[in-house]
C-alpha cells in the first residue's frame, strides 16, 4: 500500500523496487511477468504523488532528474560493457539488441513518468521530452563510446559483400536504423558519421578497383563491370541503408569508376569509343550512353570525341573527292563531286540515325554532329566551293532525264537540302542555284514543276521565305509566261496583218527575280525583228507602265538550212541564227563584217563563230581552216555539210560564270553587313565591338558567315560615311550617329 | 627681358619674375597684350598678307618662313598653325594670326622665331600632343566634305608629326602603306588609331596586340604584314 504523503526518497524506493528493477529484469530476459494495468497505474500515481507533496514545493524537478539517473545507472554498469566486450558482427548484434531493449525501456518509463509530461514539461517547453531524454542518454553513453567501432564493422561487412561474400543484411539494416533513430534527436548521426565514413571508404574502394580494371579490361568489359557495380550498390542501399544514401553513393561510384578514368576509358586503343563506333557495337555504345547520361557533364567528353570522329570521316570523303578530281580530266570532275554529295548525305543519314537510336537524340550529340558537318561541308573541292557543289547537285537531280521514281527524287532532294543547313555561304548557294534554275526553266523542256516547287518549299522551311522568294518568283514567271503566250497566239490569230510570217514564242520574265543578264543590241534579221515588234504591240495592249528588255542570249531558234544534199533543221541560239541568216544575202563574210552587222562584242562573236565553224558541226567554212577564230578570218556557208540526222542541235558552250557569281555575292554581302550593322547600332545606340560582331554574325547566320575582318572593314566604311563614330573615351565602343 | 609695361592705367605690373616658369610666362602673356603689341601684330600680318584677299596665302607663308629661316615644310609651321587654330591649310586669317601671335607673345618676326622652341615643347606635352595630332589630320583636309587623306600625303604627315617620337613604327607603317593595295586613303579614325597603337602596343613584337579588339582593320593588316616579315 502506498501512503498518501511520502518523501521523494520513499516514493523513489517504491518506484525502484516495483518498477525499475522489474523492468530491468524483463529486459535482461529473466522470466518475469509483464506489468499489469494495475501495477502501471500504481507507478504512475507514485510519480504523481512524488511531484505533488503538500506543502512542500513542487518536486517535479527532482523527479525529472531521477528519471534520467535511471538510464545512467543501468547503461553504464550493464549495457555498455556488454557491448564493449564483444567484437565484429557479434558486437553489432549486441548493440542492436541493447538498443531494442532501450526503446522498450523508454516506452515503459515514459508511461510511468507520464505525469511529468503533462505538468512539469508543459511549462518547460525547451526541456527535452521523456522520450528524447531516453534517446539522448543512449547516444551519449553508448553511441559516442562504440559508434565508431560499429561503423567500422559495418563498412568491413559491406566490403566483404562487395567482394562476393554473403553477409547478414538484416543485421546491417537494423544497425542502419539504429543510426537513424539515434540521430533523430540530436545531430544527424546517420549522415554525418556513418554515411560520411561509408562514402569515403566507398570512394577508396572503387578508386582501387578502377585503377586495376582500367589496365586489365577492355572498354566494353569495364563498362559492364561498372554497370554491375552500380546495380549492386543500389541494391545494397535498398536492403540496408536509408534511401537518401542512394544518390550520394551512386555519385561516388560513378565518379571513381567513370569520371576519373573517363579519358583512359574512352581513348582505349582497340576498344575505346572510336573503335566501338567503327565496329558499330550498338549494345556497348548504348551502355556507354546510359552510364554517362546520369552524370552531370558526363557526356561532354564523349560528345567531343564523337564530333572529332565524324569530322574525320567527312574530311576523308572530301579528300577522296579532291584526289579523284585532280587525277581526272575536267569532264569527270563533275561526276566526282556529285558522288561526294551523295556520300555526304549518306553519312548524314547514318549519324542522324545513330544519334537518335544510340544517344536518345541528346542535344549534345546533335550539336556535335552539326559542328562536325559544318567543318567539312565548307571545304572546297577542286577549287569549287561547297555552295556551288550543292547547287550543282540539285541541278543534276532536277534535270530532265533520269530513271528514278518521283519518290526517290523527292527523297534525294530532301537529303540534299538538309546539307544546306551546314553550309555557311548560303547566299552563294542561292546565287548558283538561281543561275542553274534559270537554265532549267528556260532550256529544259519539261522540267518537272512539282519537283522544283517541292525543293523550294524544303529550302524555305530551312532558311526562311526571304531566301527562296526570288526563286519562287522565277517559277511563277514561267507559269504566267505560258498564259501570255496563249494570249499572244490569240492576238495574232485575230490580227492577221500583224502576223510576222514565222512562228515565235516569247517568255516574259520579271527582272527582279531572275539573275542579271547582259542585253545587247543585237541586230536581228528582219523576220525576227518583226516578231519582236508584234509582241511588243500585243504586250502594250495587256499592260501599261511596264518596259520590255529583250535578252536574245537566252533564246533558241529552229532554222532550216538547205544544204546541197539535204535540208537539215538546226536548233541554234538566237545569236547563231542571226549570224547564219546573214549568209542568205552574202556568200562570204569577214569577221569584222559579221561583227558590224550583228553588233556584238568580240568575245561573244568569237564564241559564236567557233560553235558554227570549228566545233562538231561545221555549218560554216572558215578561211583559214584553223582551230581558233581570229579577227582576220573569213566565213562562207558550208553547202557540202551533211549529217545522217534530219535535225541537229548546235550548242554554244556556256561562259564560266563562277567568278561573276562570287563577285556579285561579295558585293551583296557588303550591303547586307552594312545594313545589319546600322540596324543593330540604331537600336543599341552604343555597343562594344565584340558584342556588335556577335550580333551581326547571328543576324546574318541564315545567309552567310561574315568574318570579323569583313565586319571591321564595313565599320570603317560606315565611320567614313558618318553612320558611326568611335567613342572618344572608350576606343572599343562605337556610337550610332543619328 | 621686357620692361614693365604699366601704360594701361588700373592694370597691375605684369613683369614676370626671373623665377617664373615658361607656363607662367605664357599664361600671363596671353591675358595681356598691349595696344602697341596688337598694332605691331596686325602690321606684321598685313606685311605678309595678300592684298586682294587680305589673308596670308601660301606665298605669304613662304615669305614668313624664309624670314624666320625655317623651311615651310617644317613641323614647327604646322605647330604654329595649331597654335593659331588655323582652319585652312596654307592660309592664315587675321583672327588666327592675332590669336597665335598673342599667345606666343610675339609681335615681330624675330620674337616669333624665338618662340618656336617653346612652342615645340608645349606641343610635345602629352595632353597637347593628342590635340595637335588630331589637328594635323583635319588641317590637311583641303576640300569641303573631304573625309580622308591619300596615302602619299599621310605618309609625309606621319613622318612629320610622329617621326621624332616613334621613328621605327612610322617607318614600317609608311612602308606598309606604300606596298599594300587595300587602302587608297586614310580616314580620321585610322589616323587616331595609329597614335593609340604607337602608345599602347609593344614594338616590334606586338605581343599585346589583339586583332579581335576594336583596332582599325588597317592596323590588323599592318601587324599581320609585320609578323609575316619577321618570321
């Protein structure tokens, strides 16, 4: 029986004998029945009474202290030694057992002393709760003493498992939980002590392994091992560590195995990244991507090697073509170049697919691909720029006469246009393309309009509407020209006196869209001159405010030549026809006479006469009969000429316009850069040179890549023209002059 | 040494002491010139001026130069023009003449001649030299709306103006200008750029020259040419 009033000491005796010692006996595993409800209640009441002694002041503080002493008196003599006397795994097991016991102890004691929680501790908010105190004592008295040892044992066991031995995972889980629980009321023991040491040890472990494996294993094998290690470590965490450890542990392993040795691994002689690419080892490459993908900046090295690899392959192709071109004659050079373009498109397909399949279309690899292609797609081959080659390639595909199906052509066009993205001199390409487009539209009868439109829309998608606007205009012109032609035929039919007596057709072009052509005042034969006049009259009825300029150099003429043995139809240019018709009224004409009558330049006349007298078909006889034209030559109609065909085409070899095209583009570029600089400076008012250059290059990236020298030159010019001035105080800044 | 000039009432004694620096001399000189001096300055002007235009023209300048025993292509004449802030090459107006001679405290040819060494020193002071260098370019723009100067003249001007200070740089740059084909004329930005170049860039290694910076392109090309020559 409990007296109502008693001293703290008396109360404590009761508590000790009936509560604490009994509890300890239970914990020590001696056969002892558990506490009944009545017993618990008594103990609770005892505590209550101890605290509320009349008229003594509140003894709660004393009781609170006593509570703590319970732990100390049990742990120090009993618990701690029992752990310390053991070693290794056994020690861990003892530790876990003692901790479990301790938790039970806390639970029961908190129940007995609950009154403190309800009264005393309510007022003392910054005092630890009973539960917290219990844990703290275990930490201070046990953990601080044996914790380090425990951690060391755990690490040893982990390493044992890494080497392939079986360990007691359950035990480790319990130890891990112990660290977590112990750390919950004070410093984070799990993270700061256990985890930190474990991670450090892990780094050392894998560093050793990495150094060994990198020497012994091939790249694929090493990667397999790395993958396996990562898998196992994750598994390890899952089974006996806190989930938050996974990320940190994986990072350490990745760092030691993959990043530290990354250079050696990727550059391994026969099995490294390049070798894997060459041999197209899909699985290994995928693994490499998977492994490095998770690591921040892990892919950068790989991407840069990838870029080098692609650049190497592309450059080799270019060199191949260059070598082939120098070894062959001029006529075959064109074929070599087309072969090159096809090979490059194939290369592009291959690597685009690879980036997609193996590297998940990752932006780093796309960038590497783009930069690699930019390197070799801008090299010249046999003196011709890549812009020109690409335009020639398109021309080739679009020329009439090919056995490929429409779908094939579409596909090829699609691929070729993709290459355009890598070419810096897009404006040069546009210019060459326009020139060739003109020839196709004007001379290729039956050029496929659908294909022409299709390639233009693909280019538009890539480079914008401004890029293709002129070309689209050209295609539209041809369609409109046909309408005009129909109308003019109607007109002639209705005005019979206007009929010039020969069939003719006129193609009206909008000058702004087409390349510039020189127009000469060719003196036409009367019949042709009448045609021109008739059309002019018709055109005037159709529209006012428009002026026609005649480009005879682009015209063709079908002319019947009555030779001695037979009449042959000749398909010639308008110039050639004009020259031939002269011989209707004269038997023999000198070079200068022809020149005066036709009103042509010497260069053009030489080419013209050469095509008629020194080439494959000698329609005119030349005196003297040499291979070249000289201003002192004389010409006669060659009546004796004959051929088995009834109709022959006499071509005039085209002038090499490359230089002119490049000059025209260069000139345009100067204006374009000027405009860009002025635009930028107008909005920025004041800008540093380097920033100006960057913005300029960006703005013009769709057309071409201006180099800094050219931009500087334009700035110089703009300064002279008072658009800009240099800042007096800061010579690297430029100011816009309104 | 002048006697104290105390003819103007109310004006303090203006004789500079023997210890005063040339700067003080000029400072006090430019703020005070007596009417007699001004008269003499004007008279001197008209002795060289062209009767019809009332300006000193090239002929007059040549006469002045010979009187001073200085060649008319001498840089000191350019310095004189700078001091006068003369606008038109080969001509001095009355206002300009007055301005210059007043500042130099010269009212006779002899005094003017004697003032030249001091003038040289004054021009060579860094703060003044930039101004003088810039002036030299403007002075050679003879046509209205002219912005640039032909290579030949620039070479002469460089030699005249910078030759003493940066002999080597000028010699090499002049050689470059004469051999290259990209530029037929030089504009003010390039002119000023060259002076900055001489001051900032180590010669002849150009180790601190960076063509990516905002130097005028002609200097980029010059450095390239020099480095090619040296290798």
